[in-house]
């Protein structure tokens, strides 16, 4: 049993999550959760906004971060790996052979995240700051992927989000020997005296899958 309590999970569970979780695997996961906890209404809000859980009425936030907010309870779930990708046409027009070439190639960048604070790491241990020339900003990772596929520029995205497109050639890895620093995905929720069954059940379920 996922919870050691006679209280059954029920009611609305409001969850904030990034748009790069929009893929079949996560869809199957939340469907399986609903089958296990049918009395819970799952309210998923997917965007890149760092919501105020208490002020905006969220029960849980799923976020990839290296430093969870200290005022929240944080439970690690898994690790996400990032890479730069682009369409074949974009790379043909704007070849990228070194990290410094990113500044010469167009890029689709996240509006809410400062990429200059992130680093590229080489398989031999070298590190370089990730600097891009962003001609398009978006607060949606899903939109960044589609724009990259259309040739708008390079995009720095989770590998799990672009695995299918990399397999079929619609996207290609930029500098495949370089990768972004991995980040842990955390379940974040407010520090309350009692943790409700619906929150405990959801966090336990994600932790097991």
C-alpha cells in the first residue's frame, strides 16, 4: 500500500509541472496514478513558471533544480539529462563545431531561465559556459522543441523530450561530445503540520516509478 494510513486519497490535487513533461511516458504515469487513486481529481498545470505554492493554491510542484527552495519540503524523484539540439537544416546553415560557435548560430532560449548560468561539459572533463545568441524566447519547452524542429535555431532541452525526434532525424545533437549538467527532478510541497493522503500518495507513486 502506498500510504500507511486509513485515510483514503481524495479531492482535487493541484500540481505544477514543466511543459517538457508533456510526453507519452508522463501521460501514462498520471493515468496509472488515477487508476490507483480514483477518488483524486488531478489538476495538472504545465508551464515553466515558478509558482508560489501556497499563494496560488498548489499542492505540489515538480521541478528540475539543483537547489530546491529551503522553505519547501523536497523529495528527489529522478535525474534529467539535457542536450543542445537543432534541425539538420539549421546545422547545415550554421555549423557548430565548438562551444564558442553557439554565439554565431541562432537559438531558441527559455524566457524564464538564464542559460548563461549553465555549463556544457565534455566527456573528457572540460567545461564551458553555455552562451547562445537567442533570437526567439519562449516560456514553453514544448514550443522551443517545435521551433527547433522548424529550423529556428538550437534549443537546450531534456533528452527525454526529444528522444523520438533524435531517433528519426528530425533533430540532431549539437556537439554530441558535450552535454549539459544533469538536474534532479524534485517533488516540492509546502511544510504543513499534516501531509494529506492525496499528496503523500502522489509523491510515493512518482517515487516508485
